[in-house]
C-alpha cells in the first residue's frame, strides 16, 4: 500500500517589492519554475485553486495541494527491487 504525504503551498503574485496595479498578477514563468522545483523534489500537484484577494491592486494567489510518496515507501520499494 502506498503512503503519501501532502503539502499545501500558496503561490502569490509579486510577493516582494512595490505593489502597483497590474504588478500583482502571477508571472507564468515564475510559477512554472516554482512547480518544476517542487516536482524535482517528488511533489505532484493534486489541485490548484485561484484565490483572488479583494483589493484595489487585484492581487491573486494560488493555493496548491501536492502529494508525494513518503520516504519509507521509497526505501521499501527499493529493497523489494534488490531481492
């Protein structure tokens, strides 16, 4: 039986720097880089929900739920392959 661990991340548009209208949207290239970094660590996206934060700046965030096999599953699987 597979055992998973889960992670919830909030990815924000321009979380640093000045907050000007039109400058608070999520940059697709940065978002892709973030997802690729998480994927390289074994995380798989389960769901993504856009969450608009009411303000004059139209700030947007994404709530991302990810999962991956727990390390003990990976160790158990590699032991089984060696047999």
